[in-house]
C-alpha cells in the first residue's frame, strides 16, 4: 500500500515540476506575433488547399502580413476574402478573378485505345511510372482518379466514360488536381476566359498513329491556325497554343476543326 502511495506522490511531484518548467520555457521562449496574422487567419477560407502556393492557411496568413504573399492569394476565399484581408492590412481593395480547372484530353473509353489491362497500384502516378500510362496515346488521361483524390472541394468526379468531370460551381482553381496529374493534362484558367481551348495534349506529329490511338486526338492539320483571322493560334511547338491577348473569340478555328478538338471556353 505504501508503495502505491509513494508512486502516486512521486508522479504528482514530477507532473507539478514538469508543468512549472513548461510554463517557464513558454514564457522564456515566447515570440510575439503580429495580431494582424490572427485576424487574417480568421477571414481565410480554412480549406488549407495550398492554392496560394504555401503550406496552408496559417503559412499564408503569416506571409501576407509580412508582404511575402499577395492579399488576393487565397483563391479558395475569392474576392470577398481578398477584400477582407486588404482591409486588415490597410490596403486598397483588390479584385480576384474566379478560376477553374480544365482537362485537356477527350480520350475516353470509347475513343482512346488501351495498351492492355493494368493490374498494378490503382493510381495514375503508379501507372505512369510502370508503363507510361494505360492508353496507347502516351499523352492521354490515365483515368485512375488521382485528381479526384487531390481535390479538397469535391469538385472532381470520375465519369462513366473513364475521364474526370469538373464541377465548375465547386472548383476554385486551387491547382491541387493540376499538381496530382502525372501527364500535366490539367490547366487553371480564369473563369471568364473567352476563346478556344484545345482538349488534347498530344505532342506527337505522327498523324496516322494519333488517329489510331485516339479518334479525338489533334493530328496537327493546321486548319485552325490558317483560319484564325488574328493569327492567335500556334502549333509549331507540337501542341496547340492560343494567344488570348489576340483572340477575339470569333469561333472560326472551332468551326473548321475536323475532330472537334477545339471548343470555345465559354461554351464548355
């Protein structure tokens, strides 16, 4: 009985001493923080999505108060959040354009040929490492849903056709899906973008093979570039690029695209 009492007493003494020491250490090593950091943290989205380019909301709050991050850096919070952050920091109001993610691939189960049955780890990253993807098109969407798992806003779902489907009403353009895609098929656009976008990312110039691998692949016919009255389209790099500063969204390129690779962004 005495042994038990002595043990309990020793434990209480040790706990008391440790508590006192922790209190002293906290006081000695205390670092004053700018109260603005806590105020900024309170108005952020709280998603910890990393869309600001930092580790999370805490890191962003500290960085924006120091001037190391823009007041409109919280993409998940949008313009309302940016306005509040600007007010806390005593800066003029800022505008934040909503952004959304777009998949540049139409290689669904119906039009893109598979290499064979993949029986490895069911992630796009693994399939890409093991066999450079599951489709014969080396640039096509693997379709195992890494982007779905990465999205903190439940804005991406796998469609029945084997391709991810993006919900524009939920997507904030944080870029998590873009980072997760091993094929670099996802891009982030301003939601109010006007003009064509190419829903194919093949860099190949082997026209017969492109058509064989995917019936909706861009085989670099060049009709879009030739028809563009503003010369806003370039395919010399192996992949179609649009200069939106020149584009007037006339739709000429879309109308002549034989495989409907091009679509007007505003009509998606």
